[in-house]
C-alpha cells in the first residue's frame, strides 16, 4: 500500500509542541508534504525561530514519519518563511485557546 500525504499528516499529529501541548498539524506548523513512492519530504516551521527544543521536535517528526509502513526515507526541513503565527491554527481551536 503506497504512502499518502494523509498517512504523513496522521503521523505528524503524534508530535506535540512541548509548550502548547498541541500537535504540529493542529498548530499549522506543517507547511508542505511531498511523497514520492517511499520518499517523504516535510517542510515545517516552529512557533518561534528561537525554540530551545527545535532539534528534538524535528527529530520527533522525522521518527514519526519514518515509522509509517512503506517509508524508505524521510527528510524534514525547517523554514521560517513565512514566520508562523497563531493565525495558522484552525479558528475553532484558536478560539478555544483564547487566541
């Protein structure tokens, strides 16, 4: 069964921001996912360029995606263009957080 973008998103939902305790997808930190057979490339951001646990979050994301059956390689790149803002969080969730 081929790997899909949905599989990757579901895997990334298991990785949480340690400060906000919400997953990468809900926070809108996943900017792009490319799946080419068993090769996956994720472009994501963080809530702050100064995030002290950036390396761990990227590693957790890579590990989560790598565990998907059929994934042969996974590359996770960080970008801060555009900078993440709370506007990337779904409106309903943003409202429940008081943002």
